[in-house]
C-alpha cells in the first residue's frame, strides 16, 4: 500500500512540475478530450439535421482545401522546433507567411480559370459559388498551421488547449444554428466550419502572437530567407511529398466514391471516419506535440533512453485502443443505427472495416515522431507511397466489381497491414525486439476479435 501511495505521489509531483512531459500532456489531453466530448454530444443532433449527401459535399470541399493548403507553406512550420537561434526561427516564420500569401494569390487565379472542370470531375457542381471561397479558406488553414507550430515551440500548451475548446464549441454551435435555419443544407456545414477557422485564427493571433510579430519582421533579409529554405530543404523535398501522399491516402475514398457511387456514399464514409478520429484526436493530438518535443530532447541528451520511452508509450496506446476499436469493429452497424438513426447504419459498417486499423494508427503516435528525430524523412516518403498504392488498388478493385463494401473492406485491411509494418520498422530502427512485439500484438488482436465476434453471435441467437 505504501508503494502505491508513493507511485501516486510521484505522478502527482510530475504533474505539478512546470513544463514537464506529464504536465504538458495533461494540459493538451484535457483540451482535446473536451473537444471530443463536445463533438460526441452534438453529433447525434447533427446526424439528424444533415443528410449523407450534405456531409459528402462538405467532405469534397474540405479535401480540396486540405490538399492545396499543404503546398502553401511547403511544410516548413513542421521545422519550427528545430532552430536554436531566434534569427533562424524568425526567418522560418517570415518564409512560411510569404509562401502562404503567394499561395492565396495563385489559388484565386486557379479557381477563377478552372473551377468548372474541377467541380465536374469531382461530381460536386452543387458547391456552386462556394468554390470562390476555397482560396481564402486555404489561407486560413495555413495560418492556423503556422500558429499551432509557433505555440508548440513556445510550449503554450494551456493556451492552445483553451483555444481549441473555444473554437470547437463556437464552430459546432454555428453549424447547428445554420443547419436549422437552412434546413440541413450543406451550406450550413460549410458556414460553421469556416466560422470556426476564422475564430481560431483570430483567437490564436490575439492571444500573444500579435505582440511578437513585429520583432519577427524587424529584419527581413532575402539572403537569410534563401539560406533558411535551403537548410531545411528536407521538408519540401521529403516531408511535403510524404505529408501530401498521406493526405491523399486518407482522401482516396472521397475521390473514388464520389465518381463511382455519389456524394451520399462519400457522406457515409466521411461521417464514420470523423467519429473514429475523435478518440484518435483526443489521445494522438495530446501526445504527438508533447512526445515529439520530449523525443527530440531525449535523443540529444540520452539517446539510449529513447527506445524504452517509445516502447512503453507504444504498448500503452495499443492496449488503450484494443477493446474500444474492437467493439467498433464488431458492433459498428448496431451502434450507428441506434445512436444516429437508420440512414447512418452503413456508416457503421464502414467503421467496422476500419476499426482495427485505428488501433495501430493510435499506437503509431508513439513511433512516427522517431523518423523526424532521426532525420529519416525519406523512409516516411517510401512508406506513404506504399500506403497510397495499396489503398488505391483496394478501392480500384471495389469500383471495378461495383461493390462498395468490398472496396472499403480491402481499404481497411491494407491500411492496417501497412501501418503495422511501418510501426515495426521504427521499432527496428530503435533496436527493439520487433518479432516479439509483432507476435504479441497480432495474437491480442485476434483473441479480442474472436471473443467479441462470439459475443455478437450469441446475442443474435439469444434475441432471434
């Protein structure tokens, strides 16, 4: 009993220690947990306001914005943690802000010239005049990314968590209000999302960044900008392609389903993944920024300790996701039909196909930062290319067979296999016992799946 109290006391002391990993994680986790709770409470209402087709059109709009916004900063904000001198950091901020402004001008021109064929190709002509809002939404998205990375460098986790909760609440309430006034039109989803982004950018800017921006642009040197762009060139050359391909990998169903099965199918997929991402975001978004910082510091000060920290976190995240995502895999269709209505039952089927992939996606938050710490961005690119090819092949088979369920099942299985292999490769880089971890993980997944599937069969026989 004394040992238990000693352990609890030690953990509480870590939480009290300003700037510690435990405190930073607790603050970030509380913010993302609050965001997820808001989402879970409001989603059943939204699912009855908006139809699958409205969600599908909203997903197409967001996919265009997300794809273009990645190129607007060349992923240089991801390097904000690395510069040790203020001059280099200021130059990186200057570079990213100039790039995002240039992208705004380019997108205004592109949308003005080619918006009709683009919407026709995506089967999203219903977006109408909203296509002209795309360039400005991309700019907001870029500014959000820059400011989030800035807060990560300054360790303002508490401030960032508060902003996320506030903007999520405001955005969701705006979406609900617009849905009621506009009778479930996709315009309500778009208005709510853009309003949330405007609030987020404004809140982050006036929460401290506006006081520092003057010193950032105090000395603007084109020569320094050129040097800083070259010094961190692995980000546009390797991180950007990997990030883009990773985004394409997640959005492949949107483009495949839109052209082959219509926006209603896209809406079902987008709705199911948005709910699956909620717990991932709660844990992952709380861990990722804090762990990246911790891993970078540990690698510089005590490299041998890094592998144990990584393995411990991997195991904890794997065990944490095993049962919840197992339940979603086996009972997804029942849960969605009960919680959101009969028209969303197929979305529950999609979550069943993706459930166990999300276990390893959650666990990968303990491994993926290692590539950045080891400066192995090329391997990230190769892994992402493999993921895109496997997912595209899966969806192509489903489209060719005119079988939506087959395509999504293969999509989920291929995603699981590739993500698992990437996780194991990172553990190999850390010189950990990969075979033992792999066998244990596979056995635990199979046993959990067998037990839950047996319970489902028993329930069906009992109530039939």
